[in-house]
DNA sequence: CAGCCTGTGAAAACCCTGTGAACACGTCGT
DNA sequence: ACGACGTGTTCACAGGGTTTTCACAGGCTG
C-alpha cells in the first residue's frame, strides 16, 4: 500500500526575494512545510522546529558564516544541511562540506534542482532513521499498534491478519470520515477494485467479529448504506454492561491520526 | 548489520584518464580504498564489493544510464551514489537525483570537491546507519554479545555463524517490534531482497534450531504470518499447565536494547 | 413492494511458512 | 594441489493459515 510520506519540514535562510518567490512556489506545489528567515537563527530555535532540512545562503549570516554552519551541523547531526551561495571558490565549498554541509549549490540555481537536492538529502537522512513508527492509535478501549501490525483491547491482542490490520488501520486513520469501498480497496489492496468484489465487506465482517469478541461494549466500524464504512469508537448498544461503568471520561473516541501515518510497508 | 569499514570503499566508473589520474592521487592521499571501472558493472558485483560509495559518469554506461542508476539505487539503498557528467541539463540532474543519486557534479570538477562531496555522502549514509550501539543484551536466559559476535545461553556459547548472529542481533535490537522480511534482509544482507528469496526464513530456522538446542525452555523468534518476525523471550510452551496463564509473573521478557546499551557503549 | 445493498456462513483457491537436502563457494589443513 | 569442512544459497514439497469466491438471507431506499 502506498503511504503518504510525512511532509518534510524545511527552514530557508536567505534574502534573495526573487529566488525565494519562485522557490516557495515550488515548495508549496511539492507539499513542503517551510519557514523563511532573513538572518541567523539561534541554534536552539532550529532544534525546536524539528526540521528535516535547512537551506542557507551563507552570505546572509555573515560574518559568522562558517561558525554558524559548524554549530548547526554539530548540534543537529540529523539535519539535512544545504548551502547555497552566489559565488564560492572550490576551497570554500570543500570547507563547507567538510564542516558538515550535505550539499552546496551555486546561484543562480534552478529551484527544481534545489528541491531535488533537498529531497535527496532528506531521503538519505530518513534512511537511517530507525523506524520512527507512528505512535499507537487509541480509540475506545482499542489500541492499534503499527509496530506490531496488531490491535489490542484491554491489553490483549485481537489477533488480526495482515489484511485485517491494514483495513483497520486505513479506517482508523481516516479521521472519522466515511470511506467508500473503492477507496478502501485501493488503499488496502493497492490496486483498483474489480466490479462486484465483496472483499471489503467480508473483511469488515471479520474485523467486527474479532473486535466484538475482544471489546464487546464498543462499536467501531459503522456502515453507511450506499456509501461505505466509517471508523469511530462508540460506546455502542449498551445492553451489555457490568464491565465498563465509565465511558464518559474517554476523551477522544474518534480516531485522531495527528501523528503522521507512515505505515512501514514496502511491498514491491 | 553491514560492517562499516574504517576506510571508505569506493568504486569509480569513468574513462576520463586525466580526471582519473588526478582523482586517484587525491584518493590515495586521503586513504580511500577504491576500484576503477570503465563500463557498466553488474549489480551483484557491486553488491559483493561492499561499497560505501559509487562515483559514476553516466556517459560511460550509456545507453542504459538511467536504468543503471535506478537499479543501483534500488538495490543498494545504503550506497552513496554520486553522478558526474560533462554536460547535463537541470532536468537531467533533477531526474538523476530523484532516481536515487545523492549528488551530481559537473565536469570539469575539482577532485578535492568531488572527494569532499563523496565524504559528505558517506558521512550522511553512516550517520543514520547503526545507531544500534554495541552492548550486551539479555533476554530470557540468552545473552547476546556484540563484542563476540556470539550469543550465550546459560554461559554457554550457542555457536552462531556470522549471518546467524547478524540476524539475531537485528531482531533482538528491534525492541519488540515486528520486522518485515524485506526490512530484515536489508539490514542483515545490506542490499534489497530479491523477490521470492527465502534466505531469511532459512536462517530463522537455523537460528531457532540452535537456540532451542541451548535454551529449550524459551521461545525467542515469533512468526507473524504475512508480515515477518519478532523477537521476544517467551517462557515458551510449558507442557505443565493447569494454572491460569497469568502473564504477570514474567516481568520484562521483551528485549530492551536501549536500556542495555547505555551501560557499555564505547563509541570510538 | 420492487430493487438494490449489505451481512453471513462456508467451501475452494491461494499464498505463506517450515523443512530437509542438494548445490555452490571459499577456507584450511594435509 | 587436493580434499574435507563450514557457510551461505537455492530448490521443491508439505502443511496449514489466509484470502477469495459464492450463494443466500436480511435490510434499506425509493
């Protein structure tokens, strides 16, 4: 299944308005999150921004260019660091790269290439990043754990198969929206649903069965006739009682995929 | 885990004798290990060389330049990939970078800068690589000692081969997460798993066999159907039963590499 | 009420994993 | 150089879990 990559976070330190204009336009199109600065930024502030990459015109932070570069590289070893300058000698570029820069491009530069280089740097940085799996998702008394490909109710594993887990994951990460069958199929199976295929229905049944079995007092998957399915933890038909006296205190019953949804599946 | 050689290993694919001459001189001075090729190199040969980086003039591998680039990048995600060309449009450079290249420099290029860029790429590659610092890890009555490339059960060596140890190490250091086969393969073998490769399964069997032999009362490697494997020390199939399966008695059966590593981390 | 949509149960087809063994390769001792 | 040995890779098959398919029953909409 294809996963939407978390948006890269970028800080740009530059003052070249013309370049910035065309660069930011492309960044927007590419879906980056970014902030622009016109001068040196305190190191701890950079840290706080949880950046993926930093694009910096050394001239802007003169006269402490090298020092700034070195500090940033030393303080944020995982940060992608790309320097861009009007004119630079080979010696300067070499020095910058040795100091910790990941790339160095010269103005005038095509924004598309700058972005491609930023992507390359971020990609490389991500590669090593130990499976920053998304945090578990909690709804009702259900906990969905991507690192286990499994869901837990009251600390007990539900025993989902691969597909069941993927389906639950897709539904739960939809943020309470109703998903159409074709949409669900597309996301879970990875290709278009054939006309008349009932797989989604069948798996919804299996899921419901297992969930009900492990968490009887909640309703998780809701049918929308003629449309599709929606995930939301509902206290449900409260004929069954005795076990769960306090449901009211549970704050967010709806799934809240605020944490990025990077499932770690690399199906070839 | 791939061994990161003290000296970076580089392959150069280029035919520009003048450039090569001056480049190799500098490479020698900088203490790199390298080999020079004058044409396309079979993918499996690249794998066998355990490279840190690859410097390639795309013109030399024409007409399959892009394909070659893509294959190399796909097969060796951890390989530093730097392209160098005489003339290239922005579009070409962008394409190359998107295809997986880590950097792209234009001839004529100063060898020192090329080396600096190679260093930068390798540094980045390495940075992410093994955050899994060495430190004994205990789970069940198993002790995994990175300094010995060996595991011990009840003080007795299990007798693991290199690959078996790497596999066990990767699994045990995953912190109880389920690892997919491709993931495991990538980490142990160092390159992408070919479709249909069963090596991981076979080694899991060997590992289980040896572990069972030396520590019969514990289960360490758990299969997750359709997903992969997970490491966790389980008291195992105790034929004696009658008592309620209260899992509360076994405190921390799961491996916790983070905690263990803090103890003896001698980062050189 | 008719027509389509969904829930359900079970059988069949499919794919995944465990397993044993043959095969390829490099090392080391004789 | 030769052959025994340890290691890693590949293959085919068996068993079983998983997924798909199918038919029918029950609901919802117009």
